[in-house]
C-alpha cells in the first residue's frame, strides 16, 4: 500500500488570493479554513496565514506553528488530494486547546466539502 502524498505548501500571494476568491470558506472558533478543489489529483497544497490583528510577529509565528502542527496531524489521518487549503489563524488559535483545534480543522474540512474529493483521488 502506497503512503499518502506529502502535502505541499502554498507560497505565492496569487495562490492564496485564488483560494480566497473561488474557494469555500468555513469559520471555526480557532481558525478559518478556505478550500478550493483543483482539476488535478496532485497532493493537497496548504497555506497558513495570521494577520497582524492577532498580535506581534512572535504571537503570529506561534499561531502559525500551532496551525501547521494541527494540519499535519489531521492530514496524516485523512489524506487529501486535488485541493488547495488555506488556514487562517484567529485570536482563538493560541488559546484553544490543541484537541479542539484538531476538531475545528476536521469539522471545517467536512463543511467545505474538501474531504468529498479525497476518496476519488486516494
């Protein structure tokens, strides 16, 4: 049995803007998830962003690290393909217990329909 494809990173601003403009959005107490299905069956691509409203650079980086760790764990459980995801940190990202953050990601993935495409590509 082959291992799931390793998630890739969204790095360009244009990629983030495309997901924001055309994708589906699901808010949760710890984050906002934006998902956009792609035409290919390539590995999931994930981007992380935290605005300055959340705090200074140290706080934003801490929030991003928490989001990365949570996304890594959830995507290891439920491999996805053919979708771009953007996780947006909120003030609650830092205060929320890690188990609740994991639940937020799982719930928002289901709400945006990102998981629906996973079975067809896996």
